[in-house]
């Protein structure tokens, strides 16, 4: 693909990527309701948390496959293009690993609340991978600040999930 042409996806994938924002809002609201019900001791809280956290993990996973739309200035300005291995890691691989790692943490949180085996393993893997990918993406943003509007929403989603995962991992059944 020529670097002067924008990244295109199929119409089906474009429709899915447009729906992910609404699905994420519904999943976050349902997760908040599920945690409130769990705190109040209501019946059905576990089922709501299972569905909403699974849906949230699916959103994080699918969102990681969305091509990152870089800044418009990369088309006419050579210094804003992601070049070399660092550009590949910072603009392509890092965001995908950040999204998939966040999905692994959310599934680990789900397993932790359901007291299923493998929760600590998923939390440890996700909570290790997300900061590594975050450092790669942050370093890329520092070297090419024009990419910040495209990449910062990933941090807004990954950092809170990572903090909850770290908290649960530190308070795990050791």
C-alpha cells in the first residue's frame, strides 16, 4: 500500500468499528450496575457482570484490530510518518498489544470475580504486557506528537483497566 493513501477497511468492518463505541458504553454501564448489585447483595449480579465484562473484553479485542488513523499531516509531512522499526512498534504493534492486553485483563477480572482457575495467570500476563506496550506507544507519541490524538484514547481505556487488574492481582488468593 502506498503511504500517500489512507487506510481503508471493508464496509462490514467499518460498521463494526462504528458500533464498538455504543457497545462499549452499554457494557460499561452494565458493569457499573452489576458491581452495584453485587455490593448490595442482589440476585443476578454475577450474571450481569459475566455478560458485561465479556462484552467489554470483546470490544477491547475487536478495537485493537482497527487500523490507527494517523494525523492528516503525515500525508504531506515526512517527519510525521511512522518510519522504521520504531514506527512499526509504536504506531501498529503497540496499540494492538495494548488492546489485546486490556482484553486479557478484563477476562482475568471476570475470572477473579467468578473464582475460576486461571484468573491470576491472566491478570499477571495482562498486567505485564499492557505497561510494556504502553511504554512503546508513549515513546512513539513523544517522538511524533502529531499522533497523540489518535493514540491517547487507547491509554484512556487501558490505564484504568490495568490499575484494577493490578489491584486484584495484589489482593489475590496467595
